[in-house]
């Protein structure tokens, strides 16, 4: 999953595509409103099998999930993924999942002894 911010600044997406390309078309599909919100061409660089796509994503909204599709210039799908938009800047400690501390309880109402008849 990729994390973007709701910003007018340039942002980078790092992907491992199926095939290399000099330019790509990026599509972002809003999963909440069920509509295509980004369908734009971007330049990209590839180094060591990792493609870096740099651009602005002006129509994305914070707190939403987006389906990501990246196409080559020949309209061939080379990557599919998911994007979450947040204003959180500490990505190393960020999780889109709820906190799971203290959810699992230990059962201690028995002594775990077998009854032999």
C-alpha cells in the first residue's frame, strides 16, 4: 500500500512494475465515491527495477482509499495497487489498521488439567 498526502506539492510513488517505461498513465479510483479521480500522464525513472513516479495529485481527499493502476504509453497495465491519503508525517509508525493492543484475553478460569477416568 502506498501513502500520499492531500497536498499541492510534488509527491513520489515507488513501484515495482511488470515492465519498464519512460512515461506512464496513472489512474486513481476513489473506492468510497466509486469514480475515477486521477487519469494523468507522468514522467518516471527506473533504477534497479524500482520505478519512481513524481507528480501532483490534486483531486485526492484525506482519509480515503484509492485503487491505483499504472499503464505504459501503449495502454498496457504494468502495476496495480492501493493508496491511502493521510496528513500523518511519521510513516514509520503509521498504520491504517486499528490498534490491536489488549484485544486478546487470556483464559484463566481453568487449571488446564486432564481428567483421567
